[in-house]
C-alpha cells in the first residue's frame, strides 16, 4: 500500500503533497475515498490521537492539526494493509455488473444421451432410462415436494443440436430455477467415420474456441460416461477398447470443470454388457442422491475437482510444460559441416523397434462397417469406399407405365432413364427430414481415402444396370421401357450426402457429359469454395430449407459453425453464375419449422440469388421411429393445398418487389410446384423443360472454340398437362388409384380454395 511520507516538523500535515497514485490492490473499491490509517500519520504534540485525513476526488481535504514536534513517533506499520472483499466484475463499457446468484439445488434432472448405428446402444440407453425412471419413483420423498430426482429424458446424439447441450447448458424451467442437469452419455466405439467423430470434433472445437468460456458446461451438476466396445477386436484399452467413450469422458471433464459424477463405465458387447451397465447404473443412482442431499459433488466424489481424479485431462499440458523454456543456442555449441572433433555417434540399437508407418486415410464406408450394412439394407449399392447408387421408386413406376416423378413434368426427365447416384455419401448436415437418419457419414472436411472418378463412374453404371435387370421380372414392366432403361440418359446427383464434396467432382461430370448423360447437381449451400469451382452442369440445385439463421439451424442441423455465412456466400455465387448455370432453388416445406411467417424471408433469399427456377415441395415422411426422434411426424407434412397457398403467397411477394417470376408447372402427386423466372416465359408460354440434345451440342462447341452459352439457349416448352392447374400427370401413362382414393382431389381442392380457374378437362386424364 502506498504510504504518505512523514511530514517535517515545520510543515502542517495538510500541506503534505498527495501521492500521484495509489496501488489498485491496496484500495477498497467499494469506498471511493482513500483513508490514511492513523498509524501512518505523525502524532500531535499533545499526544492525542490525530484526526484521520481523507482524500476524495469530489470533496475538499479537511485540515488536520498542524502542531507537531520533533519527537519521533512510534514505529510505522511494516507492510501494506490487507483489504478484504471481492472486486466486482466490470463490463466492456466499464459499468459494474451485479453477480447473479445461483439458486440452491432443488431437483436433479438426468438426461441420457446415446449414439447408435446398429440400435444396440439405443436398446441399452432405454434400459438405463427405465432404471433411472424407477429410481426417481422409489427415492421420491412424498413429504418434501421441493426437492427430488426428476424422471429422466433421452436424446439421440445424431438428432440434437450440439450447441444446445454441449456448448451451453439448458436453462432450468422458470417454475423450478433450482433444477440442475446430469448428463448420462452412452457411447459405442467404431473405427469408421460416424456421427461420433463429429460429436468429438465439436467437443474439441468448443474447448479450444477462444470465444467460449473455459468450462462452458460447469453449470451441470455432473456427468458420467458408459462405453460399449468389442474385446474380440480390441482386447485392451490401449488397443482401442471403448476408445471413443474415453475421448468423450476426457473432453467432458474439460468442458465441465472436472465434474465427473461417476467413473467411466465400460461393457463388452460380446459378453454381458447389460450386467456392467446395471452395476454402473446403480452407482450412478447413488451418486445422484448424494448430489441431491449435499447440493454438489463434494470433495470425495471422483471428478469433483481433484487433479489426480481427472485421468488424462492434463497429459497434453504436462507434455507442453516439459519442453525447455529457453530455446536459444550458444554459437559455440553449433557445429558446422566437417568441424566435428570426433566421429558422429550412430545408434545401432534399433532392432526390434516398431517403425511407425505414415498414417493412411481411412475408407469412408468400409465393407465391414455398420454404415455399409445399414445402407445396403436400404437398397444402396456401395461403389468403392464412398460412393453409391440406388433405384428410385419412380423408376419402378415409370417402367410399369404408371408415371414419372415431378422432374418429367418440369424438365422432361423420364424416371426410367435416370440414374440416382452420389460420389460422396458423406454430408455436412443432419437434416431432420433426411431419409437416411444418421446412417450415412458426416463431416466438414474430406479426410477419407479418395477413389478415382473412373472407378466411381464405372461402378455406379454397373450398379444401376444390375438393379434395372432385377426389375425385369416385376409384374407390369413394359418391354419397350425396360429396353429404354438400359441406356442411362440422366444422372441425378442427389441420392444422399454432398456430391460437390467429392474432390474430383469436375472430372466425374466430364465423364457423364462425354457419354451424353445430363447432370443434375444438388448441394446444401455449405461448400462455397467447391461451388465456385464447379464446372458447367445441366442443372444446379441448391437446397433452401429455411429463410433465416435460426430456422436453418433447426432444420438442417449443419455441422459448420459458420453455416449461415457459408449459406450466404453460396447465394452470392449463384447470382454470379445465373447466366452460366441453370440454377434452381429447392424449398422443402416442413410444417411447424419453415412454413409459417417465412414468406418475406424466402423472398429476400430469392432477391439475393435470383435463381432461374424455384421448386417448392412438401416434405416426404418416411415413417420410421428415428424420424420421430428427429422431431418429425406426419403432423409436419403439409397438405397440397397448403403448399399451393404458400407458392401463391410467395409469388405475390416476389411480384410486389418487382421480381419477374410466375407459377409455371405442378406435379400434384409429388406435392411439388414450380415457379420460374420470366427468362423462361417466351411468346406467352413457359419453357421450363430442357432440350438435352441441344445442351450437349452447345457444350461440345464450347469445348472446341470457347463459345459460351446461357440456360435460355437449351430450354424447351413446358407441356400443357404440366402447367399449374392441370395436375402434372403424363397422359401417356396410366394412373393407378389405390384404396379408391383420388390423388387429384387435393389438387382440385387447392384450386377451389385459391380461386384458380379449373381446367376444361380433368387434370388426371387430359387429351393427348
């Protein structure tokens, strides 16, 4: 503490110069005035206790007795005065913040998280859920309704937003602010890329993100992890047994501030994992009760803060601390070539030491992986290590003469001539309406083995033709259409994953075009660099699943943290390429997520990118339990009249802004409607179809002499039966009504509701 200098005998104390500054540590911040302790001031002549002098910025110092003598005073204090209390926090603006008091713990809410590819871990997660539910009932105190163990919740890691649970802690309900959460995480371990890799990457990035607090999950009451492994494949922990569970445990210790409520449990799936899980569950239940009674983990519980109990959390820090602090080298210690005084020492004792090989890239979907088994069970043919091909149900329908999908009504693609494939099964999103439900790999960067485009091109064609051959015995298949199907004319790169993610996508497209196979590329607007480098395609789709950042995060559940910035960049690229590529917005409407009150937002995106075409389609529900786990049910599927009303409202908003778009075509059976720019409206007629022969003619000429062309150069007139208000069913096909239902009834109802003039002939049976 800064002390005032002793005043000489002939000067009054109030004339002593004030020190220029005082140490911040020596002053109590709560009192803006600085008081000088009496022991630091010289005594008066009378020996009475002198009056305390006060220095304050906003008041005049009071004079103290000026009478002094030369008699030395008592010995001054030898050290600074200790100031008790805590310095209040300051915001950026310098204002003091009031520290919000955390309410005392009243309830414990267990949350069970699990990841599962083969449903094994999901089964055991439900076993744990039931154990915790029973424990909550048995240990409830009917006399005390203000404290207790709540029934557990359960979440599949594949379908949660990591930011909601693993970047921040969920807020307790307002009716019970004293509720604290305990995470119970069940994790299998795979040596392939699964959603667990993405989950671990998120934990890693959150820990090292300078914008995030050191322990962002410290508000948890605790956490515990249980891992499932295979001791036949990995006999020991060192060889990989439950290695991903250990990784999750390690990162959670860092993010929670070492709040491990119960030690890591492990079970062997080949022996009796349920017994191990039950034993771990009993210990966890006892811990939950202890936390409830004591209000925290306490000093004796593993994970409560003792560094010894944190297992491997600090190994990296220890390794860093062992590095020498001073890396400077004396010049005399440097030996130049040929200046060595003696022979160089050579170590010949390397026999028997394993030479570490360079790390090799893993396969995205190994043939022995659960991902491979799940995708093949769904009807995919896996090509190489990361590509796939599959027969669409519309292909089967077209072979039997029962109609093609909406692409035929809009663009002239016959479904039995179309191959649906992808060179990348991996995706950067986990969309709630995805039919794969987490069975495909996910990732933000390509970190796998890369197959050659020649291998993929040959493999997808062979896989497609084999599946077509399997349909020749299906009742109702037309011979002429089966013969046509043995010549691929179109390739929809929209099967699953992110085709543009494949590093050699442009070479793959060249192979398609070389054999006059049109290319329909679909992307999720998460890879702007690849989109900008993309060569010409027949048609470029961009999935626009939401009109704002929050809706996009909830629906697509992107893995990139800067997903909205990437999305916006892709829209800018589309605007630049709109006269080079034939661009399409694909809007998938999910009722309750992106339909209500988002017309203005969608219009903003259209105005930003100016796509040539806009597809608006109702989400298709695949009807599995995992889709319900993602928050999607039949209630989220819009009716056709709702899709029609949305399209009419969007079209009005675009016209109000002076954007020249119109409703061009529809396919009621697919619950899909097409808006088009007036660039495709020529001589009073819509031209949304594609002249494929003309496209390849222009493409070959461009390669020869560099003559560029625009999407308008290869457009073709839309068929009358496909126009909006006509239903969109091809009159050359046979419409089959199942269970006596008329699918066109909804289209007619939509036209009546919207006041659209009905066609002079039934939409399902127009004249040829």
